[in-house]
C-alpha cells in the first residue's frame, strides 16, 4: 500500500503558481518528509504540463533525495466546465519523448505492491 501525493514543481514558485496556494510547496515537502520518516511508502505524482515540463528532471532529483517514488503523468483531462480551457497546458509530443528518454520516472506500481 502507498500514499499518493501531488507535486507540481521542483520550486515553490512553480508548484505554488500551479496550485494557486502560497506556501503549498513547503507544506507538501514537509508532509512528504513526515510520511517518509513514519515509514509510509509515498508515491509522488506530477501532472506534467507546459508550466513545469522543464523542471521534470529536477522534480525527479528532489523525489530521489526524499526517498520517494516518482511517477509523472502527461494526461491532462478536459474539465466538464467548458469555460476552463486547458489544452494550452498539454506538453508537446517532443517534450514527452525527451522526458521519457531522460528516464525521469519510476515504473508504475503493480497491484501487488
């Protein structure tokens, strides 16, 4: 069993801009450290988008330093509210290929873990 948490950037500036919450990066890191120290298996999920794709390697490094599993996803779902247009956040195929080639991710967990 694992706890999954979201991390949207390697810096407070990026993470907080995406979440819209000042201080959310520091709170997230504090909670990740607490869970790791408590012996909880933590999986950090990052929705990769135009706002954070250049930090993907740094996010991987940060999660490695924290000792948690890193699993990026490139899926951005269109919200039910048509006023919330999100396609501009999707990264290009080239950026996705570059990220995969850099091996910026851990393999997905299996159902048995």
